[in-house]
C-alpha cells in the first residue's frame, strides 16, 4: 500500500492530500529516511511524522485496505510521541 494511503487509512493523517503534501515536503520518514508518497509500506516499517512541533513515530503492525474508525489504531503501535 502507498504511504499516503496508509497514513489516511490508519488515521494518522486525516486526508490523503494532506498526507501527500507532508511526504512531498519531507516531513515523513520511513526507517529514518525521507519517504515519498509512493513508497510501498511493509509490516515492521517505522514511520516518523513531523508536523509543526509534533513528532510521532509508529511501527506498522498490519496493512488493511479499509479500516473502520475503531479498528484504525490496531494497524500501528506508537513508539514515540
């Protein structure tokens, strides 16, 4: 699954366009490397999002094409806020 879609489905970022813009601006890293929106997310990847003064690191546990609001948080584990 593409990185921008994963961020939206897992509800780490509300909209896919915002996720895409964050990737283009270099604010999203996967495994400590700046990642493009087209990066293919795999289980076990560490995603770090830098928005403003907020920094969030999560580990990808599973990848679902669709996730209900209450199930979205089971797709990742927060490592650092």
